[in-house]
C-alpha cells in the first residue's frame, strides 16, 4: 500500500517482528492472500517454523479465477486492454502452509474455513481458557445514564408555572458588588490587590489590603499615617527597616525615637550614609529648640512640605521666616521622599529582589546631601527596591 500489487513477505515479516518485540516466543500468523508464492516467501516460512512460529494460509479466490471489479465501475484490464482474470494457485499456497508448519484453507461464506484453520479456538464457538496468562485490559463501564435520574426532579420543577422565568432571572441578573469582591479574591492575593490600589494612588485602601508589613508601611507613609507606618516596621531587624522607621518617626514629630532608629540602622550597617545624615541633622537641630518652639513643632510636625518644584532661592527665603524645627522637617522631607517604586508582590513576575520598605535616597548632589530632582514631584528616584 498504497501502490497496486501484493508483497506478502513484508507483511509476514512485520507480524513476526511485532511478536518478538512483545516477548512472544511462540505464535501463529494467518496470511490471507491470492498472490503467487515466491522463493523468498518459501524461505521465510521455513525460518518462521524454525523460530517457533506457525504460518497459516487462507486463500482468497478460486483456481478458475474471475475479473477484478474497479471502484468506479468496470473491471481491471492488462496492458493490452483485455480484462484481467485473477486465478489463485491453491497448490502453491498449500505447500507454503506446510513449509510454515501451519494449516491451509480456502475462503468460504460460512465458518468452515476458520474451523479448519483453528479447530480448537473460539472461532468454532468454544471458550478459550485464559488461566495462567498475564494479559490485562481496561473495561470501561458507562454509568452516565444514571445522571438522568438525578436531573428528573429539576426537570419536573421546571414545568411548574413561572419557574422557567425564575431560572432565567437567576442566571442573567447582575451579581451584587460583594460577590464581585469575592471573585477578585479568587484570582488575586491581598498583596496583589494592594499593589493595584497603590498604583492608583489610593494609599489608604492599599494600606488596608497589604499583608506584607513593609508594603503596608510604605502605603501608610504615602497616606500620611506616619505613626502607623513606624509601628508596621517595628520588629523588622534590617538597616533599611530601621532607617525607614526613623523617617516615619521624624515626620510624625517623634525626634528622639527617630534618632534611636537611625542609630540602630548604623549599628547594623555602619556605611548607611542616609541614616547618618538624618541622624546628624536631627541632633544638630535638637539643641536649638526652645519651649516656645516645642508648641510650633507639635502644630507643624505633620505639615512637612512636599513641593520640591520651587527653586532654591524661594526655599531659603521661606526657611528664614520659620523656626528651626520647621526648617529641620523641611530638610528631612527632602531627604525622605515618598516611595516612587515598589517591588512587585506577585512572585511570578520578574522582580525578585527584596526591597527597602520606605524610600532611601541613594544619590545626592550639592551641599548637605540634597537629592537630585528627577522631575517627578521633586523627589529623587530610588535605585533599589522601590
């Protein structure tokens, strides 16, 4: 196949090869053919018999022969245009079966041919014992029709007046918002939902959604809840966590606690330049405070300016009219920008580096460590983490 003609040697060789591959040492091969017997086919039959395989032959056709019908009508013709008559050499096929140690039979309309080829097999209507064999097979049992019995009560209810309309309403009515929130919970973790709220600048909602304490502290810092931000960072023993906690405490007016947080950050990382700068700034400004200025600190500590778009001359003019505490917080606000970049809470995304919880200005230029302006709200970009 697909060419015309017959080549029984290839089919018989393939059958023997398949049985050898499955570990069968002895077996029977049935050859159904009307072809002539070639010397190579006779040699193959002898080899199969020597290897323990029996070759049975079932002749298809008669010695008288007959024309071969074509699929599109008519009969097969030879090169001269005459109708080709196919005749079977029954004697040669019988000899082939004897060489292969098998039996011979001619094709019949009933079961006589199979009965003569396999007298002791199930072809004659007898049962074949399978005891002592290792053959196994899967038997599928379809239990699907039993589900119809479970659906019958629902079908009966559907025929009651008005029930079909109720089913349609239940399917097509919009779901309430509470179910929509539950649907979001199926696909996004709270930290992922908090990230979306943070990117939308809804920092209050982001602080409620975040479970990660560093993320929650960053959102609270952006929302102006400095005390809550410092509380979220308490207990995290990393240099940046103590540095960021000091930032939140300073913005909240807790100057002594902020100095302690910066000193703890320097104990863990002696090269933390930002923590040293903020600590020194607070310690320099602390002796200049007076009881009268303490009230000013209490009233203005939460009013640290965030507008860095003005030029330096205007800032110096404003600073000359403010108390030392107000000027200190203004300088700290330059040193402590709000977060501009966060790590992604989704571990499947590309960022995997652990971030700093709150911003740490990593590049400064000019006197007293003033950060560069990057054009986005007057605050410098954070190189690592946010």
